[in-house]
């Protein structure tokens, strides 16, 4: 089986159909073809979702305008989502780690 709708709405998640993505990327690269992935920046706010939990532990999400420690929550992919703060130097390391997990 493929991914459930629940899993499809999560960034950094691949359907098992793409299990050979790294090898495919290498094949394309060896043939001077570049691969581009489109990744939604909205990270679903789900406690069991690794990218969300890891982002929380690194404190890299945009904060609410109230000025406190609460993360800004908006709508992304039909669910409550948080957004990486790309002005935070730790975010690039976190984002790269998530992409490398594919």
C-alpha cells in the first residue's frame, strides 16, 4: 500500500513507490539532469510527526505576534501548521536534515 492521506499531508514523506529516489537522483545527475523537489514550508502540527517534534526541540518555528514563546499556527494542507523561521540560523541545519531524510 501507499501512504495514507494523513501521511500525504506531511512534508519530508515519500510514498514507498519512490523508495529508490536517491539512486534515481544519482542516475539523473550522472546524465546531467537536475531533480527538483517541491516541499511545502507549512509543517503539520502533529505531536507524532518527527519533523514537527524535531523542529520544536530546536525552537526553529516562527513565533506568534504576541511576542511570547508560542509558535505561530496557521492553516497549511488543511490542518493546523507551524512555519520554519528561515531567519533563525538553526533553521537551515534543521531543514537540510529533513531533506536528507528523504
